[in-house]
């Protein structure tokens, strides 16, 4: 945390970008470990935890579902399912019983991973440090292993699905006879290596672009939050006046919940005013109690948080839609 690096911005940033690493060769936690046989325990833990939260959310909704007047939670879940189902119907024009559930899982899982970026950068690392865990990254989608692992899994499922729908002959024909073809058998044979190379590049680009897009956007968002915290440090604030401040977290938690409540009950302007109350009050010196530089942290983080909410939702949506598109491409015959 910030205290480990003092007021050294470089040490602060490096600390926050270091995963909790388990070296599988020595079976010891080593933050300096590199290579293939290194497991990022924090990424695995939060990925599984968020997956479990997703399952519990929908399981509770399914158990309490009623054909009569639905509750608010059932309405929310049904709205999410209908939205995903409409996206699948627009992009996937084949019969399949698992594409829509797969899109729902991928979309929500990625969104929950991204949403971890809404927590103050030092909140969970501070808790972990208090129990002896020196390094902790809380946003799984900022780990390239997670982002590329998910995109590679989607690619392998889609590639395997193409064999189910087209057979080995159909897949082989796409690799050897598209995009260039000819009636002359000699020319067709000469074009095979070119077609195979182009198709190979096209297929390999799918998981790379899907994973790197998610990783790049979320990593950049995380870096901006960290840089905002280091900016506060560079102004001379103490550790308690950065994002470590429990006061900052408490303010954001209370304001966020109150804002969501007001928006849900049709009082959007009151919700927006409430959410902006503390940073505006901090800017003019009307809200005492946490220290001047904590106000700067709230003010800076609030603006980026509002914008970043759009990014985390958009990236989850893009990942979900491209998953459906790749499944549709695997089922289409050329």
C-alpha cells in the first residue's frame, strides 16, 4: 500500500500493479516470480468469487420466481435476460440451446470483474495488508492472463462448434478454398496455402483482439485511478488522505447507495445532486472532517468514476456481443 512506498509514486504504482503470485515450482508466494508456472492467486480468487456471486444472484431469482406479480429483483433479472436474449436473436440466426446462456454468463461475469474497479484502489489491499497479504489486485480483467484466458476459451468453444455444425469437410474447405477460389484445379491447389494462411491469421486474431481489448481498456482505467491517488500523494497528502482513507470509502459507499435508491424511485436530479454534494462541498471547503487532500481525492475520483461506469458496462457488452458473433460465424456456411 501507500505506506510501503512512502510518498514515492513509482513504488506506490508498482505495488498496486503486482499480483499475489504463487510459484508452482516452489509452491511459495513470491511477488517477483515470472514465467508460465506462476499462478496469480488474487485473480483466481476474485474470478471464482464473482462467478459464485453470479450463480447465487440468478439462483435466488429462479427460486423466488412467480407467474403472478413479480418482485423488483425478479423484474431486474428478467430485464437482463430479455436484453441478452434480444442481442443473441439479432446476431445468431441458428438453433442452439446454449449460446444465449453462454452470452448471459460471459456478459455478467465480465461486468462483475470490471465493476471491482469501482472500489477505492486501496480499500481491499488495505484489508489484505492488515491480515498479512502484501500484494492484492482486485480487478481480474486487468490481468492479461484472465482476459486472454477467457477470450481463448470463447474461441475454442466457437471453433469446436464449427466442427459440430459444418463437419471436418466444411471447416477444411473454409481453410483451403476461401477467400480465393478458382475452377481450374491447378490454380485451386496453388491458392490453398494462401487461403490457409489468411484464414489462420483471421482465426488467431479473434481471441487476441477480444482479450486485449478488454485488458487494455480495464488496465487503463485502473491506472487512472492509481494515478489520481498518486497525484494526491504528490501534493503532500498523508497516507490517510489518499484512496486508503476509510472516510473516502464510507462516503462513496453511502452516496452511491443513496444515489441508486433515488434514481430507482424516479428522483434522478436529487440523486445526482447528492452524489456531487461531497466533492462540490470539498472544493469550496464546506465539508470538514477528513483533511483537505482527501477532498481532492474525492473530487478527482468522482469524475473518473462516473465516466468509468460507462466503460465497464460497454466492455462487458462488447465482449458478450463478440462472443455471440463468433458463435454465429462458426455456424454460418460459406
